[in-house]
């Protein structure tokens, strides 16, 4: 469980912990960078709004990136600028970064259990 929590909180941390340095560094650089690009081009961090299911799902995907989400929220980033041409691209970058990090968590779990060589 601790490994999965580390993998979620800091993208690539679990792979570094497991000795998969190249993969860990790739995830550590690529996923937060993708998240940051999404914020930089006007993407939005969606609120947890259960009355709108797609907004709620997007919020879960946003939190999937781990600590960078909380840092961005604390800094007041991710308000989203609907009038910006790149708004939807920014949303896609943020959401996909979170979802990819969740896949990285699953991959680290499989590696730790010996399911993957």
C-alpha cells in the first residue's frame, strides 16, 4: 500500500523505489510536465460536483496526478479560461496526465508483486 501511495503522490517514485530508474525518471519528468503544460495553456482543475457526473469524473482524473494537483490548487492555478483557444487542449493535458499517473500506479503495483518482469 505504501508503494501505491508513493506512486500516486509523486509520479515515478515507485518505479525509482523498485530500481526501474529509466522508467521512474521518465514518469517523474513527463507527467508533471504534461500537467503543467495543461495549466499553462488555460486548462481547468474541475471541482468535485456530483450533480454533473462528467465534471465529477474530470475532478477524479485531475486528482490522479497526486501532489502536483494540490500544489496547483494551493497556488490558485487551474481556474480555466474558457475564452482561450487552447482551453480544451489544456483540460485534455491535465486529465490525461492524471489518468496516466493512475496507470503508472497500477504498473508499479504489478511490478512489486512480480507480475511484470
